[in-house]
C-alpha cells in the first residue's frame, strides 16, 4: 500500500509541476472562451460592399414593397451608433426592377443567371423571380412561387430579408381582394406568447411567491458545460497514461520499477495519481465557474449539490477509463499500434454526446434512466440529469455509482492482468485476442 501511494504521489507531482500541465490548465478556458469572444468581436466584421439584387415581378404589384423596404433598411438598419460615430456594419441592398418581356420564364432565368455569373461588381449578385399568380394562387404551383437565385449558397441574408416585405405586401393584397380590413385581421390573428415559468412556491413566511421565468439557454448550457468538462478532464487526465506506460516500457524503466513494486500496485499508483491530477483541474475550473455563474445571477441553475456528485463521478470516470488506457499502453510496443486500440476507448468516452440532448429535454424519462445506467456513459449522463430541474431521486445516482464502481473494479482487474504481462513484452504488440487470454488466464 505504501509503495502504491509513493507511485501515486510521484505521478501527481510529475504531472502538476510540468509546464504542459500549466499550459493546458490555462489554454483550455482560453480556447473555449476565446472562441466566443472572437465570434462576438467579429460579428460585425462583414463585407459592406453593396449587394445588388434584380427583381423580376410578373405581378407588377410587389416590386415597390421590396424597394421601399430596401430604402428603409439602407437608411436605418445597417449602421451602428449615432451622429459622427455612426459606422456602417452591414452592406446596402440595392434592388433593381427587371421588366417582364415576351420571352418565356425559363429564358428570363437563364439571362439573369448569366448576369450573376459575370461576377461584375457593378452588376447583380442575385435575383428574385415572383410568379404571376403569387397574390391569387392558381392550380399551377410554379406560377405562384417566389424563387431566389444566387451563386452564393452560403450567403442567405438577402433571401431571409426579402421574404418579409414580399409576404407582408402579398397578405395585404389578398385581404383587399377578399374585402377584409387588414387591421382587424391582424388583431384577430395576432399570436399570444406562452411564458415558460417555473413552479410557484411559498417563502419562509408562508407567502406564495411568483414563479420565475425559465432560462432555457442556461438550463441547456450548464449540463452541456459539465459534460464537456468531464470529457475534457478524462482526456487530459487519463489518455496521457498510454504514452507514460509505453515510454517506461520502451526505455526499460518498467523493468527497474517492477523490481521493487508489484505490477498491480504500480498500475493503481498511476491511476490514483491521475485521479489527483483530474481533481486538481476540476477544482480550479469548478470554483471559477461557480463564482462566475453566481456573480452573473444564474446561481440557481448550478446548485451546489451537483458539484459534489460531479466530483465523485469524475473520479470514477478517470479510474475506469484510465485503467483501459494503461492496459493499451502496456499491450503495445509503439504509438502506431496504440492508436488502433485507443479508438474503441475514445468511442466509449464520447458516446454520451450522442444522446445528451434527449437526456436534457427529458431527464426523468425511462430512456434517460436506462441510458444513464449504462456504466461507460453513467458519469456524464447522470451528472447531466442532476443538473436539469427538477433533478432526480437520490437512489438513481447512488445506483449509478454502484454500477460504475463494479465496472471500474472489473476494468482495473482486467487492466492489471494485461499490465502484468504486457509491461515486460518487447517487440510486437499484443492483439485483442491475446489481451483477452491474459485477462481470463492470468
């Protein structure tokens, strides 16, 4: 036991004192937060060059609505700030009328497409075809369609914008045709929003308190953040064990270590050291996240009891996956062989991401319970279910811990047998069949 603790302390200190650990500790939140900050900083960094759109209106009644909307947008909606500090942050949309001619519609589409293909900055970049029966749809859907054509399929700002003035004008014309007052119809068909509120409670004085508005974004991103943090810590804390064991095996360091430490104790020492490293990372991030969330006024979405469950499941996940990574490192002779064996372990680690959104939407469903009781996915999915109101009964995470413990014991036992044989093997690495024989026969 003493030797196992010595190995664990050595592995822990070697990891946390390295520059790579400090860099990863700082780099991960920088990468996460930096991507958000950069996107926010660049949200208005767009090409403000004028966008010219041709409108071919076969009804002769809708072009003016688009032109008026474009003028309003170009005067008010594309600038940021007021007065001398006003800055253009969006391009102007310049629309031009194309008069219907005697040619058929297919030829008109081709001619306009040729204008777009010229890629001339003074010509059009897109065009809109408004069918002749849009206002009063007939039996031919093609004649009642509005088609947007461009050579830039990823730029959809024009398509999204032009739909509003066109549909607003079409609706008014249809109401006039039916002799209906547009104001009355609008008031009668106006949608009433449905507020998403929590449950009503009583305070300490017995007074009924008003239900609070539910923050759907926070209820999704808090469990998502916990799942990503757990996965990240498993990758940072457990996956380096493959390289560590392989390096000791290749350099014959393991032979010296095994002269004074039994294989199982050496492996468990490495695992416990990595658990310490993972808990150090988790402590730093959770304290920072807990403080930031409470300062922002979202403390109710990150209850303290979830933190303790997260720490327990995090430690079990590192031991479970760490034992598998150690077994891989002991069974192979180089990193090229290790890659093929690491892939199944990585698939197990990321498998909760395939169903997490279903778990967040219905954390108390039978499906959520069943998926969260599958041991490889239990640490992440059970933590997600606890982070989403109203939470889950205590017996469910306790059962999850029991199942993960049993799975972890089985993984450690199997990894111990593989480690004991594979750590001394040199040359050709072991195949999966050989590793299974080591597990069952010793």
